[in-house]
C-alpha cells in the first residue's frame, strides 16, 4: 500500500499512525500528494489528523527523547528524495530500541537521517 499525505509534518505523522494501524508489512511507500502517479498497487490518501500526529510525536519523544523527535523534524524539512521512507525507517527502529537509537549512528539508516538533519541546520545557518 502506498500512502499519500498533504506534504505537511502533521500529515506525515498521521501517515505513520495509519501505517501502524494497518500494519507495516503492507507498506510500499510514503509520499506527498501530487507526486508520481503509480500504475499498480493500492493507494491510500491520508487525511491529516492532528490528534493522531500528536500521539505519534508524543510516543516517539517518550521512547527516544526530545533529541529523537527533533532529528525527525529536521530530516522532514530536508529536500532529499524518498525522505519519508528514510524517516519512517528511523522511527520504526526508534520505537523498537528506544533511547539506544543513538548508539546506531554508524548504521546507514541512522547516518543518512542525521546527515539530512545536519544539512537542514547548515542551510538555516546560511
């Protein structure tokens, strides 16, 4: 199943909520509306729900700390392609490992997210 959201951060977090609601095994991709149109597969358009977005953000912050949710937000502001799937993978692993998430910084999935956040920080400084 491919999830489309409205392009906002709360919309993305709502998509994460819906993905966990329907099961992560069915996930094929996440992207903003108005992107590529797929010919095959099931598409699901996520309607932004601020309550769901707050639940996801609060539970991730509780599990991984303020630093973790800040990294997710900074990575979301990145302009990299396929950022949504990379952020989702980081969050998925964060929900499993908790605050030990920071000890995996050498893994490709964590390093890439940290690089995206660093790029956004560098752009903000400029």
